[in-house]
């Protein structure tokens, strides 16, 4: 049976709804569910259970539609349709998708191409789950790089075209963070003032939890992911961390992580273990943390320091290095 985009969306909505459950304690209402291959939470303080339920339903609906539209793993998604038409035809897109691609353009410019939504041909070459692991040959990496580059993408209002067969888009570097920002906006538009949205440890908060001065966000120790090396106290901010402590392999004595540098085609290997960024928006925090991880200690900290309202910390093999005001947020 061939699924339509509408059928696929309904299946995604059903899967997310089945995973969802709610809890309430001390005036804090928590919605937990699984979407976009990760654990998601929305926490709000509110005296009106009916208003909370309405927000929960709206958040689940929005996230389901978002995943169904932009997941590269769903053949019926809009993103898959764009990729399938590479080198063949323009694909019409809706206004929100246009706005999302505009945001991608801004992030490509901000990071000077380190963030690149067209890097999927390279990502597919590197299989971190293969046993035994395999390092792609240099000629395969060079061939994939010929298909990478946001500047190659052609756009006009309401449509997009990937001009070469084999080009493909992946929003994995921005999608989850964008979804955090959008769900936060849903809550704020409904009048909630104290909110936490956490999608796979990409976090954005507003206000504070009941009885406490700030929301607390723990930062995992990249050397021991079972513990946090510090916590951050934040009120109106987003926090994102990038690192390769979970997905990596060792081949012939060399470690290969899952974060690629699209400029070289190879995994990052510059001594950085993790980067945490505090920023006004989660999209901003996520893109900057990954970019700083790719750039390494000096260039990464320089980039973070140049961005207004942004602080960050880079953990390396030897030390933790942070921007000037980062410790104003730490709790230990």
C-alpha cells in the first residue's frame, strides 16, 4: 500500500499521541511524549487544568505535523519529496517552510557555511552503527562534497529546487531546536508565563518553576554522561549542548565522532568534547553550539562571544573554557 502525505501524518500523530502522558505536582503540569526520535517534555505552571490540556493537545498536534512534514526518514514527507525531485523539478512549499528555509539561510550566513542543511550526502557516507566500522574512501568523500553547499540550492517564493541529482536536505541540525521555539511560542500565546520546553535536551524556558527563582538545566559531563558537571539557572533563555560522546567509533586507533565538518567531509577531531550555549532562542543556541564544536576552541569561543546575548562553554581534553559571563548562570 502506498501512503499519502496525509496518511503518513495521521500515523505520526497517532504514534506521538500513544506515547504521551501527563503528570501534575506542586502546580507544575508536565506533558511527556516521544517525537523526532527523542524524548520531549513541556512543563507549565497554571491553576487551570483545562487551559493546560488545550495547550498539550495543540503542542502534540503541532509537533506531529512538523515531524510528518520535515522528517527525512518518512518517504511521504515534504522534505523527502524535495530530495526525490533533486535534479528533476521544482517543489512547491508552504509559507512556514519558506520561513524555515529563510532561517536556514540566515544560519548558513552566520556560521559561514559550517552549518549546512545540504550535508546529507556526507552524513550518509558515515555509518556509526556499522560493525565493523568503515571509514569512507577519500574519493567517495570528494564525490559527496560535490553535492553539498547551500549556495547551490535554488529558491523562489513558494518553491525550491535542488539542481543536481543526489543533492538532499536534512534539517537535523536545526529542526528539533526550531520545534522547541515554536512550542514555546504556542504556550506564550496562550498566556502561560512559566514554561519549560525540552526536546532531547535542547531546552528553552520562560519565567520560573513554582517556588524557585529560576529553571535549572543540567549540563552532562562529556567524559561521564551519567553525571552533570554543572547546572545553569535560567529564566528567559535557551540552552543547547553539542558533542559526540554518544555516537562515535574507533578505527585503527583513531576516534570518529558523528559531527561532521562539511568543509572537509570528515568528523570533527579538534580536541573539543562538548559545547554548551545559552542564547535567547533554542534555534540560535543549537546552531551555535554545533558550529563552535566544529570550529574548535579559539574560533568557537570567538564566534559565541561575537553574538549578542549569547554565552557559552567549550570542554576540551584538558580544560573548560567559557565566555566572560557564562559563570553568571552556573549553580555549582
